[in-house]
């Protein structure tokens, strides 16, 4: 429920993989106007998944790369190991990771589901 902005610290090896991904995208579609890649994810009950990885605007050549298992694994590693938030266990969570290609930045909007209970004791005299 916090509106505070934190810093996403991505492991050096994954940063290198992200740079390689950007290079592959540039080579696959040199005239591409793709400006962002959005990764949508959700989880709960001890499991979580990436639901979608898509380029905006859409590019078939770029989407072919984004559909690869290793790209899914890269983003999954960022979300589970670097984000430092547990979005897949218990009540889970959901969100969107946005890779801005032009600015070479990543924004993560993660929501964690929380359940709570309140006690309302009552008493009656017989």
C-alpha cells in the first residue's frame, strides 16, 4: 500500500542479458519503432507466471524474440530474484514490468495482495 518509489537492483548478469536482448531486437527489426516492452505477471497460492510479454507498438520480428523461453526466463528471474517482493506466494500479487527501450530504463509496478481479519467480540447476558 506504499506509494514510495524504490530502486530495482538488477544483477549484473541479467543486465548483460537485457543489453543483449536490446541488441537482438535492433538487429531483428532495424527500422522498428518499438519503444517499450511490457511484461504482465500475476501469482498466488505458491505459484506465479508471466502472463504476457509484448512490444509496443507491435512488431512481428520483435515479438518472435520476446516469445522465446529464454526471454521469459530472463524476465522471470528479474521478477523473482531482483524485485525483492514475494508476488507468487499466499495471496500473491500482480503487476507490470516495463522496459523502455529508448531511455534504457525499467519501471516495475508491483501490487501485493494482502488479506486481513478483524475481530468483533460480542457478549450476551443470559
